[in-house]
């Protein structure tokens, strides 16, 4: 019984933490990627990790400032559906 409760607590904690880290990647992405164009053109694209890296670099050439948050944006883009 004790064990079941411990499992339950660990489960709840880990899903909460996972959701929190996911939403912050998403928030950074929304902040950084929506200033020049809408997010729709991004959401409808499916690209590989390498292609998204190239896209982020291209956006920087257009003047985007990602302030070292590229990896978090990349994680969101690679995992989005
Ligand atoms: C400084 C302005 C600017 C910012 C900020 C910006 N973009 Fe763009 N983006 C552009 C311009 C200009 C185009 C159209 C020219 C082109 O496609 O190269 C574009 C086009 C695109 C396209 C369509 C073309 C393609 O590669 O499939 C995607 C996807 C895209 N941007 C993704 C992003 C993502 C992801 C971010 C955030 C990491 C972002 N953009 C932030 C300027 C910007």
C-alpha cells in the first residue's frame, strides 16, 4: 500500500515537471518566432531536426534574436505534431 502511494506521488510529480518544461519551450517559441510572421507557417511544416536547425539559422540572418534559446525552440519544433 505504501509503495502504491509512493508510485502515485512520483508519477504525479514527473508528469507535472514534464508538462512545465514543455510549456516553457513552447512559450519561448511563441515569443521568439511570432514577431515577423504568424505561427501558422511554422505549425504546418514538418521538418527533421537538421532542417529546423537550418531554418533557425536562416531566421537569425533575417535579424531574429534568439539569445541562446535556440535549443529550447528546436526541442519544441522537433516534438510538435
Ligand atoms: C526577424 C524576423 C523573423 C523571425 C523572428 C522569424 N522568422 Fe521565420 N521567416 C522570416 C522571413 C522573412 C521568412 C520568409 C522568407 C523565407 O522563407 O526564407 C520566414 C519564413 C519562415 C518559414 C517558412 C519557410 C520554411 O523554411 O519552411 C518558417 C517555417 C519559419 N520562418 C520559421 C521560423 C521559426 C521556427 C522562427 C523562430 C525560431 C522564426 N521563423 C522566426 C523571418 C523571421
